[in-house]
C-alpha cells in the first residue's frame, strides 16, 4: 500500500493543444461508457454534445429530438456534421480524417464518441449539461472554449 501525501495538490488542468484532436476517430474504446451509450442510443450523446457546443442555446432534449426526427429521413448525419464543424471551430481542429459530413455518414458512432471525448479532454463534462459546465468555468476549474481567431464581440 502506498502512503498518501496529504499535502499534495491536484495537478492543474492542462488543455490539449489547439489545432489537434486529443484522440483519434477510432479511439472509441478509450471511454467505454460513452461508446456503449452511443452505440445503444446515439441521440443521447449527440444531444449532450450539441448542448455544450451551442453553449446552452440548444437543450440536450431539443437536439436529441431533432436528431431522432431527422434520422427517419436520413438527415441526421447532415444535422450532426454541423455540430462537428462548430466543435472544430471552437478549438481550431482540422477536418480529420475527412470532411465532417463524410465522417458522420460513414462512422457516425465513432464521430460522436470522438466529439464527446474531445469535450471531456478539454475539461467539459457533457453529461452535466451546459449550466453546470458554465458554473465550473466561472470558478476556473475547467478551461473555457476558445473562440476562433477573428471573432470579436
């Protein structure tokens, strides 16, 4: 049994570098719970991602409902790829391994898992919703999304 150092402080949060995905598209098994939820019910994962990426302007329920309705007319990948593009814009991520719509069309579960992991690896927890994450950012316990260059108020 290792002795614990009661005076040790948690390591400060370090965000993955800008312009680089923190995990690969096929890294689904790095987060098994998200992988499982996404395979069984991708609209939950998508709704959580959309709420965070839209900074609370779209609720998890609304995004998931829209995703489900569009899935019946094969439009879910088009809807989801817009949020992948928004996420890439927030963190200046490259369109890897190909365009956003292609990724969501051919590998939608992997794409959703990668986007979810990206948010988690950047200090946000999509399962908590935007309000809780915004409160954490105000306290300084997570890193806020960085707007793309050239955006001003």
